[in-house]
C-alpha cells in the first residue's frame, strides 16, 4: 500500500490529493462552489446574489469545477461483530479534519484527505446535504450534474442512493431527496421534469421501466459529444408519489443475487436520469438613445429554456471471486462488473494525469459517464467502505479510487436555448390585448359619433323651429305695416282733396293747370308705394306658402304617427279584453280544480275504507289496478293495458297524490319498454305527459322513471324527432344538471345516447346542449353512467363520420368543438370493457374525417389509435383503427416523425 501511495507522488503516512493546492476547497464542509444562479428558483435566494457577468462566463466559456469526493463508513454488521470481535477497525475517521487513517498494522497507518468524511453515525439527511444538494442546486441553475456511489459490494451504496424510506422517512436516500428538492423549486406550469431509469447489465443497457426494452443503444452528438439514449422510456413527474411508484417499479426489475458478502448484491449498475427543463428570462439589453447618449432604452428580457440533466449512478460493488463465492452465471456477472469498473478507473487515471488519450470507449459505463468526468457536469462521488480488517485490500482500493477522482477537473456550462414557443405565446397574448383594446376604442368612437350626430340633429331641429317662429312673426309684422301704410295713404289723399278746394281749382285753371294735376302725382306716388307693398306681400306670401308646405309635411307625418298610436291603442284594448277573458277562464278552471280535488279526496277516503260502491268507481278502479300491477298482486302490465285503458293511466300522471303519480309513471315506463306499445303511448300523448313530468316536478324518483321511459321511447327513430320537437333535449339537459342520483343520470344519459344515433338531429342536439349535458354527467364517476356517456359519444361520432363520408358535413367534429376529446383520450384505456369499447369506436370514427387529425394529434389521440390498432381485443375495431391510420396522410406523416410502425 505504501508503494501504491508512492506511485501517486505522496509521502508515506499522509496522502493528499494533488488538487489540494488550494486548501480552502478541501477544508470546506460543503460541496458548493460559485455557480451562476437561476433567476427563477424560488427556494434558493442565496444563489441569486451572484453577478450577471459570472453567469455569462459560465454560459460561454464555462466554470472550472473539480470532482468532489466524500467517504462514508458503514457500521459493522452482525457477521462482522462475531468474526472481528477481537480486531479493531481497519480505518479511523477524523471528520473534523476531513481525514481518514487506514491502518496497515497496530503501529503504522496511512492518512488520506477528502472533501467530506462521514462516520457510521451520519444521517441520510446529512449525507444528502454535503454530497448531493450542491449538485441538485446546480442542476436547477441549468448545469448538468452527477452523483455516483462507488465501493465494495455490501458497503451501503444502494442504501445511500436508492433507499425509498417507506417505513421511515428519515432513511430516504439521495434519489428521493433530490426529486423532492427539484419538485419544490420548479413551476409545473412552465417547467417540466422527466425521468428515465436504466441498468447496465452484462454490457447491455436495459430499461427498468420497460423490461422488454433490453438493448438500448447509445447515441453521441458528433458536434457537441453529448450522449443520449433515445430508446429509453421518459416519464414526466408531477408529484413525489408518482416518482416513488416509478422507483419501486424499477427496483423490482433490477437484477440482484445472494453472495457471501451481501444477501442482496446488485448485479448491475443502476442509472437514474432526471431531465429538467426550465423557462427563464435572459438578461435585458440596453440600447443607447440617439437623442441622449446617457439614457438607454431597455429591451424586454428574452425568453430562454435551460435544459439540465441530473444523473444518479448506483454502481455495482467490486468483488473478489474467492470472497464472494460467485460461480456459474454469477461469475460471468462479476467479471462484467469488474471489467466496467476497471474501465472507469482507467478513464479517471487518464484524466487525473492529463493524458492525451482517455479510453472512454472501453465500456458502455464510461461512455454514459463521459460528461461526468472531464466533461461539463458538476460531479460528486461518494465512496463507501466497511470497517472489517478482512477486507482491507478492497477498502484501500476504494480509497485510492476516490483520491484519483479528486484530481479530475470538469468545465461546467449552462445549456440555454431561445424559447420561441414562449415568445409566440406572449406575442399572441399581447396581440389579443391590442385587438381587444382597439375594439373598445372603436366602440367608444362609434358611440361618440352617434352621440354627436344625435346632438346635431337635435340642434338642427331646434334651429328649424326657431326659424319658422321668426318667419311667422316677420310675416305678421309685414302685414301690419302694410295695413298701416294703406291707411295713412287714404287719410293723406282725403286731406289733399279737402285742401285743394274750389280756390285751388280756380287758381289752377287760371294758371293753365287743371285740378287733376296734383292728384295725378299723388296717385302715381301711391301706385308706386302700392306696387312696392304688393311685391313685399307676394314675397311674404311665398314664404308663408313655403312654411305652410313644411308645416303640412310635418302634419302628415304627425297624422301617420297618430294613426299608428290609434292602432296600438286598439291593440292594447283588444289585449285587455283578451286578458279579461283569460282571467274569467282561470277562475272557472280554479273552481273545476277545487271540485276535482274534493272528488279525489272522497275517492281516497273510499280506498281507505276498502269500499267499492261509491260514485268514483270509474277512477278508483284504474288507480287500484295500477297500484296492484306494480306491487305484483293482481293484474300484470299487459293485462292492465287492456283492462284499464291507456288514457286513464296517462290521466293518473297528473294526479295530486305523489304516490299515485309515481306508480302511474312506473306503469308507463314498463309499457314503453315493449316496442309494440310505444306507438300507442305516443299517439295518446304519453310522450308529452312524460316531458311535462320532467318540467313540472322535482321528485327524484319521478325524474328517474320518466327519463327511463323516454329512453325506451327514444329507441324508435320516429319518436326521436318528436322528442326533439317538444324540447326533450333541453328538459333532459336540465334534469342532468340538477340530478345527483347515479340511476337518474344513467337513465338520462341513456335517453341522450339513443338520440345521438340519429343522423338528422346532430346539429340540433348540439345546439340545445345535449353534448354538454352528456359530458357534464361524467362528474358522477359511476361506471353505468360513464358507459352510457361513452355509448352516446360513439353514436354521435359514427353519425358524423357517415355524414362526412357522404359529403353532407364538412368541418371539425362537434364533439371536439364541445371539448369532448380530452375525456375520450383519458378513458380510451378504461378498465371497464363497455366504456373502453365505445371510446375506441368513437376514436376510430373521429379519425376517419381528415379535418380532425391535427386536433387529435395535439390531444394525444394518435397514441391511443396506435394502441387500439395493436392491442384491442376486438378484431373489427383493431382493423378499423389500422385502416384509418394508414389512409390518413396527416397521421402517416406524424407516425413517420415519431418513428412509429404499425
């Protein structure tokens, strides 16, 4: 052992890793190193304090990070307590100094330093916090991470990593605790966590979640060198319970055997891969302004997607054949395990010595761990050892493996991609907001324009009224002035005539002027004034005529309005008379109702006394026969139909006695179950009476039996149209929304399912809420109800498929429009055979119409169609699904993209 230590360049007595030049790294009690933070981790506020420049450096050039190694000592087991009772442990731990002493004998020992030394009393929580938690935090920040357990068989590797802790939660291993922290720090709305669980057995990679997938190939990216396993099963994790079920399933398929060193020795390397995809916002870009160089415009942050991977590796234990006692097939397993561990050791030696060649292709294990040692992942290694001096050689080999691993340097890098989908969603939301805002502004603008127009019309009407009034006043004023002018002229003329008497006449005669000269002038002046007044009067009359014509038009329109008002008044008077007549009829009907109530009370009294000779024998007889028919005492239903008469039975549906009404509706339901009676029931108004029961009464029993009778009648195609015409779908929908009893819901679902099979009623069935009501009844969860719902959906899909094939219907399925596809996909593999058969038929019929293909692919229906084409128990459905998939170009293209072969 001393020589081995000297080969590593270390002094005897104290062995230190060469990478311990920076002693602060080794003295640290934590595995944390400075990593760029994720700005969206809700549980790690401390990591958000790092600088943005350091994050950029990690994204582009990477951050150096050494492999961190911890050693854990297993306590002595029962066998060692007996066999090694007289011997001291071969190792001595100094956890406060991070040192371990390996005894060569009683007086000589070698000392090794590790990043963490965990005693046999260290709790599982302590182990997780110092070994795995820093790696998990790095994975949440966008880096790849690896946690690996190495050691001799039986030293507690599987206990440290894979313990489920079902009985004692404090015993949970690193796998369970890592997933708890990841789920606590991601948002399930924007982030995703998927898991693959594998084992490397005899150099073959097998899927522990799908044992049939037993030879998975490794694919390497020629550009980046990243290793992936496209053939492995990926399961999305939403909660801790589903993850524990997954681990339990994987452990059940993992290969283990009983050896001398361990009763449950793992014979394969277990590898748990956790893929974390997180949405983050990139750094904001500052753009200098052209106006002011000191100010900046800030671009919104870019949506990015960080993809990281956490690899948890539980290595199979190294063993020596003469100690483990392996033989036969177990010997071959041991050889394969030792070869892969030897290849891993060679790779770590080459990396520790900075060798030009690292033999990563010697084993599939080293190819899978290519990114963990010397790659871009943050790696923590925990080496487990036992205290027994009998296995000192294996313990020394394990310690030296850990010492060499501490020399390996990784270059950590974040893998980020631009999130086009998130950006598209944000832009769509912004576009919708802008469209809505534009519509609101357009509506406000239209309202404002309408208000302004209305206000302008009111102002124009007001101005027109003012103008008409002013014009009328001006006309009256002109007439008054005209009359006054004429009167003044007449007075002036009379005065002139008196003034020019005889003297004037003589003077004028002597002067050669006649008495008519001055009069002629006055007459001429008067004529001019008169002509002027006549012209003014004509203008005023024209204006008045114009105003009268406008007034006449207004009067005509007012007359039309008055005629309309008179007509409305007459109609109101007629309505008043009609209302008065109806009130009189209501009074008459109420009196008749009181009389019938009195007669029914007398009939019940007679029934109570057992008398048969009263005046209401005609009504008493059918009622008693109805009761007796249901109680099985006297008359069967068929004989009752003939003896009592259908009209009397239907009349009892309107009885005030709830018991009589319930018995009568049960008799009608029994009669409707026979196809020979259905036509007579419908002709006698039985269907209308049953629908009235759904509309008028709230009794659950009445609703259940009436819905059953309607379901029986709905089996006849002629009755289906009558049910739709009389509003039966609306009534059944309301009954379904109000009912809670599974049997009532089963009857209603059966009635709607029968109506779904009519090609002529598809659009009306959907418009009256039939499909919504059918889907709403799945809340009950009762298998009989779900079976009827599935039957109705299958009938509806079949009719749609037939209509599309005949060219009657085009466009997407009404079932998809009403949101039925998620429920169909969810129940396509239901445990109930009737539900599963109907849903499988519905999926096949929906897929036959090409326009439904894209929605079905987005909704996950393609996978169910593939399953139906391969695993369905019925040959006709299986062949229909296969024929549908092969005939659809959209489905064929998607299957080629997903590499699905039928």
